[in-house]
DNA sequence: CGTTTCGATCGAATCGATTCGATGCTAACC
DNA sequence: GGTTAGCATCGAATCGATTCGATCGAAACG
């Protein structure tokens, strides 16, 4: 009877190869030298038994690491609708993947306390409280926060929201604009900083409202404002996707951009489905992602907290013109 | 000296509470009844010692499960640019999250053999080989394949590509179209099936080319075809995002849609930044995601392979009209 | 009062590796 | 030739829980 033979373990392989368990382990991990002959004997035994390599769960327990990094991004559906978030995620994944770490999506409400995470990235603009925070702190899980609340003990990755926004505002001022309105993100660190930068130049800028970074959301937000917009000659948005929504809605209502209305964004993402290039503040999304991932690696390796602040650059496109 | 006290373990808690290790474990897991008094004593001891709950790594080893499900989506940057993929991912995440499972992103080239995965979802239209496949099979990791290659032993989630495409084609035929061109996805199961459905009605449909599901990619693909398109009166795309690209490019070149050219897509996703509603084949993305997640749960629970085939529906919008 | 039953608790085995310290053996050196 | 290195290998401890089977007491029952 062969029966329901359980999967072979490293001990089986070692026995079959005629070596000790520890030697077999070394043959796989390479953590200490093993003679070529022995290694081959072990690998041959493994192949013969159908052993598919050391059980990751066992290794994880022994080493105290899971190889998995969590990334909190709010609601998946909305978070990834913004190309800026994707560009950032892409860079994070690339660096972590190269280091052999996996990236686990954490949505807002799920119960993730039962998952072993080596570190967590918090990248939710617009959310400054988090149910899981206390638990992560209690479990001593390193936390890397991107443009988020300055939680004690966490590494902080940020960009120059305020200076960038101010530069953009100055560009509009130089074009002769004096009455500027703005569309903001939900109350959050980036929202406050970007608005502050705008107010450095236009202290009385009118807030049309807040919405998430989504074309349709911005469109419906500004819809009724555009028909009766008073003296406003420019709308500054806190994301390019919002700006795209404003451009589309303005046109739908017969306004020329930038002739009748200048529109500006933030992020510097590609909007190929828009036939003009947005004037915007370009942030180094890939750099931000890489810096985030490297902060994670550092924290996992036990390094101290080192915050990162990245520069941004004004890019003048075709969506802004003389007042 | 307090020294660098290592984190407390369940054994410490049990000792401090004056109960056995096994009882302390039961107090946390609730897997067998424990008297209320005992449980409270254990929890109190845990709080006092700063014990943050059973170590997930240890539990995972003992239970032989990691609570993590991998999802292979190709390159992150391109995969999530398509709202269809996001809608699907969203549903997957919701169901798995409710079951306490985490979702780990697997990009193409990373080395994920070292991660413990309870199951893997393969959702890469346009890729029919996968370096990790052999390894997953060797490790007996359940595989759920979405619209992908029919790999032995894996659960198969699919939609009615062919029937849907054929229905769309018949709609165009009824409108009088006779010369139809198509933009396809990369060679893959969906690509073949959707094209077959089109050819059920238009056997000689001309393939303009293949590209990924991306607005800009479709735009540049069809750019030169549109100026000299011969008798073609309609373009059928294999995704809505591609269709949006074709619409935009057609307009840029002075063609009216659907006046001069009818354009159709596939998926049924929202394109708010397009001022018309695409004629398309609507697939139940959320259902597909849920079915996928439920298949995963079933396989993890040890159930056998049960494939799923979901229906689609033609939605006639404003992007198609009489030839 | 003796016996059965059931719930609460405990002790010990177990999950499957990694890794530390010790040992044996061979080669190099003086 | 004796001593010293140094490499390969091994045995045993360890990571931190879960879970099976046994035990103990008290309540229920005849």
C-alpha cells in the first residue's frame, strides 16, 4: 500500500541521501559550504522523492520573517484608478520584488492582524486614522508612511507639496490670473500642504469642493460651478485626474481651455485621452516608490528611521494661458 | 537590569496567568471552551506583559496555511491601467478579505517560490506561459485561472467571449456594416475566442493589429489605419479601453463617431472621460471576481475543481450607428 | 451511594525547517 | 612528525504556537 503519502520533508530527503538534516538544509540554503558531491546527492534524493524545496512556513517561523510586506491603499477600486498611485506601486513592487519580498494588498476594513507582515506601507492620502495602526505598533511591525499622518515611530516619505503648489500658483499669477478657485482632495496632509502652497500666492482662493482623484468625481463636483463662476479665471486641482475632469466638464459647457478658463493639476501623470498637456506639478513617482521600498528594506534590516523628502517640478502645459 | 527583553510568548503569558500553554492557546483561539474566569485571567496577563496575540508565523506552520493568496497580473503598471482588471480585483479582494485571506501581488519575473501561498490566481490575459507554474504545481498550490490557458489541475473561470462577440457583430451587421476591422489583445484565450465570435459573422474581418488594453496604445496602433481605411465602416476592439482610444484617434482625424465610423468595445467598463457611451459586450466583472475568490476558497478547503462560465450581455451605446 | 457524563484543563507531540557549537578529518606548515 | 588550520558534517536546540488524548472534578442520574 502506498496510501495517502504525506509530502516529503527535508528529513526524508536527508535520510534518503544518507546525510544529516542539517547538512541537507545547508545544501539547499547554501548558508555554509557543502561539498559539491554531497549537494548533488541531496538534490538527487530530493528530485527522486518529489521534494519541492524547504517549506516556506517552517523557514519563516525559524527566521522570524515572512517575506511579505503589506501595503494599505484604502479601497482598491478607487486607489488604483489614479495613475499616480499605480506608478508609485510599480516602483515599490519592483524594488521589493528584487529583494525577494512580496507585496500584500491591505484594504481598509479587512482583518489583517492574523497575517505575518514584515513591514507595512501606508499610502492612503485622505485617511488619517487606521484601525490596524495600534495593532501594528503592538506587534512592532515597521511602518512606512507615504504623504500621510506623522505617526510616531514610522518612517515618513514625502514630497514638496507646498513649494510645488506655490510655484504653480506663481505661474498663474504671472499670466495675470487673480481670481483662482481650487478643487481639493479629502482632508489630509497633501491636501493641506497643497492648499497652503496655493494660498501663499492667492490667499483668498475659493474652494469649489473636495473629491477623490477621479475624472467623473471631479466633473460632477465642478459641474454647476462652471456655469456661474463669477470672476474666476483659473481652477487649480490637487491631482491631474481631477484636472482632466474639470477640463472635460468645462468643454462640455462650451468653455475653451485655456482660452476661457485655465486649469492646472498635480502629479504629472500621462493623460493620453486628453488632447492637451496639463499644466501641473510633476512629482517623481518612481523615485517616491523606490524610496518607499528602500525605507522598508532598511527598517526590516533593523536600520533606524530616516525620512525622505523629494523635490517636485512645475511643468507648464497647454491647459493654462493668460487670464 | 531589564536588558533587551525579547517579546513575550504565549508560554510567558500562560505562566504568568498560572495556566498551561494549551489552555492559554485555547483562550485566544476559542477552539475549545474555556471558562470565562480563566480566559479573563489569560487576557489580563497578556495585556500586562504586552503580548500582542499569537505569533502568526507559528500558527501558520502548525496549521500548514499562510492565509495568503497570490494573484499574478503581469506587469502591475499595465495590468491595473484597465478598469476591468480593477473591478475584478476589487471583488476578489472583498471576498478573500472577508474570509481573512490576504492578496499578494505577483509580478511576472519575481522570485516567489520562497513565499508560502495557499493558492494562486492567474489573471493574465495575453500570457500563456509562466515561469512559476511548474514550481506551484510541484508545491501542490491550488491554481485558479481566469480566462487563461487551460492548465491541468487548475480551476478555470471564464466568460462567454465568443457568444458575446458574435452578438455584437450581429448588431453591426444589422446596422448594415459589411466591412469590419478589429483591434485585438495579445494572442491568448480571450483574444482567440473574441476574434472567433467576430468571425462567426464577419469571416473576413481585417485585423488592424494587437495591443494591450490601453488608450494610448490603441490610439497609436490605429493612427495610420484611419486615414486610409478603405471600405471599413466599423472597428471592433477587444476591450473598451482600446475602443476609447480608437474613438479619440478617429475624432482627432476628423471622423465622426458613429457617423463616419462605428466603434465597439468589450468589457462594459465606465469611460466617464468619453462623451459617448460605448457599444460593448458587458461582462459581469464583479461576479467574475467573486467566482474566482470562491473558487480559491473551495480549493483551499480541499474541494475539487469546479469550473465557472459566466454569461455576457450586449449593450448598445452611442458609438455604433448605421453604416 | 456508586456510576456515568461532560466540561475544563493539562502534558506531550507536532508542524518543518535553521543554526549554533562541537567533532572528525585532511592538508599545510615548521 | 607533531601541531595548526580549516572545511565538511553532524547532533541538538530552537522558533512559537496548535491539537490530540488523557486526566480530574463536579454534576446528574438511577
